[in-house]
C-alpha cells in the first residue's frame, strides 16, 4: 500500500538526497515538476506545521489537500488560486510516496 508523507524533515531530506540547496530555486523547480515546482514546494512547507507530519493514503487525497491549502491561501490573499498541474503531482508523488 502506498502512503504519502509530508513533513519539513521529508522535504529537507528530498533536497539533501538530490544535493539541492534550500535557496536553489531552479533546482527545486526541477525536483518538483519544472516551472512553478518551487511554488508547490513552498506551499507544502507552508501547509504543514514545522513539527508535524501529514499522511495521506491516496494520491487523490494528497492532491486535494495541497490544492485546498493553495485555495485557502489565495482566498486569504484575495488572489486567484494556482491550479496544481499533473506534472507537479507526479513529481510530488515520487518524493512523498512510501510503500508500507
């Protein structure tokens, strides 16, 4: 069964594994699906409290949670929400998926 785990530690480990520094926006873009990859990386860091772990049992639930966080933030900022593209979901899935 595939589970998707999000935490600051998981995101930090993804960067370390790929030797990408936290301030390397281009490198983070590439890791998380290309153009706007950094945006979604930052969205995930923002939506997950620093000391907590978020877990989903399906890709659809993970996608809905990330898009929901984006929608909420956009509403608070009174701007249009960015749509989470399939290419970003595929990249995020590769980094957060764990086989249990």
